[in-house]
C-alpha cells in the first residue's frame, strides 16, 4: 500500500466519523428539544386541568390535547372515560 492510498483512506475515515458525529449530535439535540417542549405542554395542561370547575370541563380540555405533545391529556382522557363508565352523570 503506498502513501497516497493510505492518506486517502485515513481522510475518508475521518470525514465519515465526523459526519456520523454530526448526525448523532443533531439527533441528541432534537430529542432534547422535543423533551423540553413536551414537558412544557404537559405542565400547561396539568395547570389548566386542575383549574377546571368540573369533570366535563376537564374532559373537554383533555380531548383538546395536541397529540404526542400532550401525553398527560391522553392519560387523563382514558381515566375520565373509565370514570364515566363507572358513574355516569
């Protein structure tokens, strides 16, 4: 193996490692940002939920949850559905 071929392989390997590192850090930062965003959404939902005057208002609030970002509202919706089955009002 001559010197130029080895140099090319080393450079190619370093570029490959650098690109994988960049992709990895991008994924890590994206996941961190999504975690923070979901945490803020869940706190806002919990605050509004506990300020609801009745279970009907709480159920409407839970149904307005925004999909993945309102994980707490999904759990609350399921619990309220069980309550409605056990004690309809």
